[in-house]
């Protein structure tokens, strides 16, 4: 009877952990969407400023031509030249202000891309990733390191292999060099039902346990700051390919480490520049 109670409490704890991870994932996805929406709005503003700059350049050409014609027609060189110069000067000041605003927005838009590019370069050089079972790529401004489960775990297990610790040691070095970044460790499975045991019930449990196992290695053995890490299980529901062959199922069994620059810092920077345009 006591064993049944212990098992029930263990399952309840795992479910609670999974729910907490889902909330964190949902919050991060919402935050990422807000940042993407803000990026889109800023791009529209930038295009508008570029159009206004082009219109002002045309106005300067018109003023120069008009000034020349007035001088020729009326012969009052001193008065007309002074007035034309004043108009041109005002137009140039306006364009200078537009250029400054455009430059600020372009800097804001490219800063995150620059940080992301630098991170990818750093990862590829320091981690030394050349194995086809390890991929580093960028999607929507976020860096993903995807590692096939056969390099991390035995089939149906969440015990981290020695080979995996060697790879994770290189990833940990990059994370430790970026103390303001956050990393989410995601466990993914194929769609073959997990038969279950006294600890694991289904693929949800397996994916979560694999994520937390990776997090433990990163924090306890490789000294990564726990505050930078999030453990998440995605089960079988985000496959890379159809689970219709053994090879495809092998591709879908993976652990993905999502490396994210602080979204809040970028969001605040864009928000300040948007307010300057009002």
C-alpha cells in the first residue's frame, strides 16, 4: 500500500513539473511573439521614414531649380538667394533629423541580428560541431542546438551518456560566456507509445525527464547558472519529419537547446525608439 502511495505522489510531482514547464514555454513564446510584432511595426516605421527622406530630397531639387529661376527672372540676387538658401537649409535640417531617426531604428533592428550571428559563430567555433547528428541554426532570431538522442541517451532511457557530457561541456562553455542569455532545454520523442514503468508513464514523462537530466548535467557537473536554464518536454508533438519510418523516428527523437538573448533588453530599446518617432 505504501509503495502505491509513493508511486502516485511521484507521478503527481512529474505532472506538476510538466505543467510548470508548459507555462514557462507559453510565456516565452508569447514574449517572442510580442517582440516579433514590435519588429514588424518598427520595420513599417523605417520604410515610412525612408519614403519621407526621398520626398524631401525631391523638394530640395525643386527649391534649387525654383531659386535659380527666380534669380534669373527678377534679378534681385541678394534677396532671392538668401530666401532660397534659407529654405534649402531648413529642408536639409529636416533630412538630417530623418537620417538620425532612421539610423537609430536600423541600429535597433540589426543589434539583435548581430548578437545572434555572433552567438552562432561562437558556438560553431568553440563547440566544434561537425557531426551530422548535431545541428546549429537560427529561426526567428533564436539560436537552436539540436542533438540526436542516440548521442545522449539509450533507447527509452533518460540517463546521459559519457559522449553526451563531452558535447554538453562545449555547449556549457558558450553559455557560461554569455551570462545574460537564457537557455531552454527541450526533450522531443517520436510517436511510438511508451509502455510505462514505475517512474515514467508516457512520452511526455520521457521527454521531460530527458530535459531535466540534461539540465542537471549542465548545472551540477558543468557549473552553468541554473537561473539561465529552463527544462521543457515537448513529447511527440513537434516532429521534424513524419514518423512513418525508423529513420524518420530517429530524427524526431532529439534534445534541442534554445539559446535566447534577453528579449526584455531588445524590447525596451525598440520601444524607446518608437516613442521618439511620435
